[in-house]
C-alpha cells in the first residue's frame, strides 16, 4: 500500500511538473526545457528521451512490451506529457495566456522571471563552491544564452531539406534550458510557414519538419545525457549560465516589437529597460516574480521529498 501511494504521489508531482512545462511553452521566450531544469527533472527527461534507441526497437520486436516501457521510463514520460498538453489546452482555451502576454506582459513575464531566477539560485546552492574554472563555464553559458536570445531574424529557404534541419534545430532548442523553440522558428523565418502548414495540413511541409524533430530529439537528448554522465558539473554550470543569459529576454519590463505571423501577432524582438515609476504594474510584476521564486523552491522541495520517501 505504501509503495502504491508513493507511486501515485510521484505521478501527481510529475503531472504538476508537466503542467508547468506546458505553461512555459505557451510563453514566448520561455521553453519547456527551462521548466524541466527549474523543476529538477531535466537529467531524467534527457535520459528517458535518449532511450528511444535500437535496444527499445529490439524489445518491441521480441514482444517484450513491459520491458520496453520500463526502458524508456514510460510512466514518467506519460504523466509528464499529460500534464504538458493539459497546460497547453488550459492556457490557450480556458485562460488565454497568449492574450495576457499582450495585455499584461509585465505580470506574466514577472512570474516566469521569478521561476527562472529561483532555479539559478537553487542550482548554485546545489553545486556548492564554484571556483575560477566553474565561473568560466558559467560565463560561457551566459554568452551563449545572450547571443541566442538576441539573434536577428534571417531569410531562409523553404526546401524540404531546410525544413528538416529547422525541425532538428527547433526541437533541440526546446530541450535547452533558456532557449525557446518558437523563438528559433522566428529567427529562422519559419514560424508562420510551419504553423500555416499545420492549419492547412500540408504534409509536404509537416513530414520533413516532424522527421527533423524526431531526429533532433534522438540526437540531442543523447548528447545531453552523455554530457551529464561524463561532465555533470561543467554541464550544469554551462546550462545555468544559459539560464542567466536568457533572463535578458524574460525581464518583465521591455519594449517589445511584434510582427503579424500566421494570422496572429507574434513577438519578434524586445529591448529591456529599468522602470522609473513606482506604480501598480511594477508592484504586481515584483509580487508575481516573488511568487514564482517561492513556487520553484516549493516544487523543488516537493520533488526532493518524493524521491526520499
């Protein structure tokens, strides 16, 4: 009975974590990978995704379904996927988060700024003392994160090969904490092209894009898993630097520029600024940033408690 309750508790926590990842995917500039890192499930997620391999295929061909499900940590992935897609539906159908981003961006980004800032603090606390070499890894991550989030959109072709490569890059970006897959699509000038193809069921575009996403997941998750196994501390320091660099994009107070893409107004660039007036918007943003900070601390403790019981 105790084992059953522990499994139910673990699944509930994973559902909540997936819900947070889905909410992050709705917000431009924030990725599901960021939230996975914030919620301390990033290594487990990368490991599970990297196990979609020949060993899994062999188990399936031999009819060993149970072993195959255990090989890819299917219980974890299923609960995470349910939570993630539930959040996407909730924040697009019930609570119009994309609309709130336009009408109250300081509040929405304030919450996510607090979440990411809290994760940075937690990781530094977990890693302990960071020496000169460690700070070099962090600095490299900051430069990489800042460079990615400040890229200027470019002109690109619409050939099947480039669409395939776009899928690889976009899904890999979604798996990197601090980098938004939708932002990468904007940079590659394929946001409207891909989403129009989805709405019109243009499989000549969707198939190479989906194939690129599949290859990107298999390759990039293996790379991240290998790095975490062999260079755990440098990898986490680098990723933490990327998170710090990405804070530039989700700073609540920005001059945001939008473009009309796929029939909707989409964020394409932004320029942070410091507020000079103490008003209701500033107070609400700061309050929600504090809520986000406390929330990630609480979820971190909840996740840690689930592992130890």
